[in-house]
C-alpha cells in the first residue's frame, strides 16, 4: 500500500511559554499512539512548536488500514444452547453482539466462535479523530473558552492545517475547519502561507519569518547570545529553563545588547540577575571574574529597521525594577541584620512549633553542638544560627523571595560579621536541590544540618508525616540534604545524638515517644534511593542497614566496601556461608559457648579454620579500628578455603553438647568478623 506525508498544524493565540515544550511533546505522542492503535504504519515523526502554533509532521504514513479478521469467542456451547438444541439467552445475546443471526455462529468447538472480516478504513477517515483525541489529551491544567463557543483549549484557536500528501483532510476540530493555509509572523508577514504539501512546511514558514522548529530556534538564540556576550568581553548566564522560555516566546529571534546604569552594581548582583531573568526574561552578562556587567541581552521577536528603538525600550522597562531593588537594599541597611529578629518573633514557623525566631534559637544551639563535633567553631555556628532567619524579615527578601540567605550574606558582611558566619547564612539552605552545591565552610555545614534536623524533628513530632507525593515541608529533601552534607563533606557525626538534642530543645511541643527512632529511620531510608540511583544493589544497602550504624559517613564507607567486596570471586560463596552460619546460630542459640577450645577439635579442618580465624582477627583489628572496611573484607575473603573445608569435613550439629557448642562458638567468631563491616549473609 502506498504512503504519503501527513501534516497537522493548529494555530492559536500565544501559547503559555513555560508549557510549550510539554504541549508539543504530548501532541506528538498522542498522534503517534493514535496511529499505532489504528494500525497505521509510518516513518519518522517530527514535532514543531512556536508561540502561535503546534504542528506534527508524520513521514510516509500508509494510506489505509489493512483488512483483517477478528475472532470473537462466546459462551460455552452447552450454556448457549439448551438440551433441545434451542439457543438460550446467552447464545442469542452473543449473536446479537456480533451483529449476526445465531445460525451464522460457529458452534463446532467447546465455545461459540465468530470470525468477523473487517475492511480497513482509509487514513483520511481516521485522522480527524486521532488528531482530536491527541488534542483533548494534552496536559492542560485549565482550559478556556472564547467567544460564544463551547469548545475549550489552552488558548483560542485561529486556524487548522491538515494535509495528507497534497490532499486536505476535511474536518472541523476546536472550531477550526481544516485547510492548507497557515499564517506567518504576526508583524513581518501577517498573511496566509499556503502549503501545497507537508514537506513545504518549514521553508514556507521561514520565508514568512517563522522558524517553526523549536530546537532550531533554541540553538540559534544560544549561539547568537554567546557571540554577543563575547563581543562585550563577557559570558552570558543562560539557564536551560530561561532559554526554553525565551525560545517559546519568539518566532523570529533577534538578540540585542542593552545596558543599565553602573550605580546599580552596588546592589547584590543576585538581586539584579533575579529581576532581569525572572521578570524580563533577559540574559545577564558576567565579566571574567564572575562579576555582573552593566549590560544584558534581550531577544526581540522582530527584526527592527531601527534596533536602537527596541534596545531603548527594554532599557526603560528594566530601570524601575533595578531601582526597586536598589531602594530595598538601602532601606534594609539602615539597621543591623540582628535587629530583624524582633520582627520574626511575630512570624509563625508552624502553629504548634512556635515562631521563626524560636526556630533560629534552636538552630543556633544545635549548630554550635554540631560544629564542636566536626571541628568547626561553635561560637561562630551559634551566631550564624541566631542570624540565620533574619533576612526573611527584610524588604529585599520580601520583594525577591529567591534572595533568602543571599541577602543575609551581604547584610552580615556589611555588619562586619566573620566571613564564615556571613557565608553560613546562605549555605544553610544548601543543597538547594538534587546534585546542587554543598556548604563550603564548617560553620555553614553545621547550620545547614541543624536547620534541616530541626524541621524534620519538629514536623515529625506533631505527626505531619509526608505521605505519597505530599511533602509540604520538603522533609525528604531535608533528610537527603543532611546525608549529602555529612557524607560528601566527610563529617563523622552520630545522627542519633543530634536527633536526641533536637528533640530535647522542643520540650513538650512534640510527641517524644518513638520520635527519635522514627526520624532516624526516615533519614536512613533516604539512603536506599540514593544508592539505587548510583547503581548500588539494594542488597548491599540492606547488608549495612542490618547493623544500624548511626553515622551516615560510616554507613557510606561500609556500603562502598561491601560493593567492592561483591566483585571478588569469593564473595558469593562467603555470603552463602554467612547465611548458613546465621541459620545455624539462630537454631542453636541456647547451646552456644563464647570461647573456642582446641581440646574439642577432632579434625584438621577445625584446626585450620581456627588458625585462619586467629590470623584474620589480628589482621583486621587495626583495619576495622581505622574504618578501612574494604581492606577488612578483602582480608576476610581469604577465609573462603578453610571455611569450605570445614563445612565439607565437619558436622556441626553433633550429639555431644560440648563439641557442638565449641563448633558453634567458632562459627560465631567467623560471623562476628564479617559483622564488623556488614551482614553479608543478606547478599546471598
């Protein structure tokens, strides 16, 4: 059967820029699935998206479905016919379902059966419903109506192109009758663009000042922005999300360099960058030292005959926003940062847990305790904790919430606070997301861990546990943040100690019974997903979890050691042995001796294993003491041969109680050597 290209383009008013990529992908997937369900084969599928259009091009789409035979099974023959051979209600119902008389139904087998020949439909007949279903299934949180129409879509529709080869697919979808006319750029070519066939689409629109390919527009913007930045002896800040959004805002991108007054550079550059990126969708420029340049790049949607007019307009628009940032910054500096704590006494952290100021006091005490444990400065950590929430009451953070922590850093520097204290006010929120940077200072690490633990214990303590996808206090992220800081910064701290102190600080505001265990379990449960993402088998995690080490750093070191141990040739056999030993000890826990006595040996295999255990014990003691777990397990792997010989030559559960107890004691020693690192019986 022959095939043709198929093009569908839905023209609309400007689509929401942050959703454009998602809508385009979903439109493509919906059409692809619809074609598959209809049995229509095709070659490549391309998706195009611009501010006023969504389009899908299907190459070499077959012209119709193949004829097919469908076999429908019915009820058992003995149910479909009575003893006299007359059809029952069940038999007649099946025939009616098949649209035939009961005499046409095959009753030669155990069940009724009907073979139905289905003639394939033409592709042009099937396409309207496929496109309509794909549009109806788009992930649109809130649909809108326009005019007096009942149709609903994310934005009012303007035109519809449906071409199968050179033929228009006749239909009406979302109030638009299909045709072959698209439309060009709203200003440069506000007229019809008649398409003769789908393959004309990209070039025809390009001539009408529309680059319909989202990826092409994106690459063009990125390239031109980088070129303009180099011309200004700078580097452009190009976040992926901002690049996507700007790409979704323009059909014919024209990047231009604009500037602002240098006195605005006295304001923290993060505030300037936030307002230019978030509010104006501009790309900011940094010099070679990472400092903000008094210039930015805007991406215009028109190729102006007088670009200076466009530049001037953008400069006028951004000036009031930068002036606001400057005003807030100067206002905040009229009083020391610590003074803002007074306002926080009236700001609720959580109704049952007190004010934000109460939280800062708790965090300061816990941070000082943590700093002492990790070799930091407890006085600095305490001071940083006390100042940690002050900037939440400032004008700057009130206007730019993203500046929390960053504003505190600048204001603390202005107040001549110690460098690590100022840093900690920003680093308390680190890591801000998966894979994000960690605190660089010990003071920052102490405050960050303290802040997260305070939230975890407090929210758990009032019974507001995260459920499913609901986690309003971001407790999972807090737990992962604690783990990342302690593990990646190589900070050896006992979580149970920190949790106990945190609970003590809350006093009777939290339900204390079982709270410590609940919080600790929640934190260490987060490690499982972390290791799975890193390719570590869950059995390795469980082998360490069985020992319940309370230091995340120690936990991680053990996991890395067990992961390395699994690659050894002896690992599987030793894991099986440990499982066997564990079972033996579990069944004979009343008959175990603690000391091994050589006088009960009656086989060379016992003497050999006893000697090997003694040597291994001496060898791994210093290794285990210094937490050289990988070396410990590598050394214990040498026990493979004497252990194998023991189980081959020796019967453990003999009748003589003393001999049985002695052999079990030796196996207990073997198991305890491995348990110094992990329960490797879990690996079997």
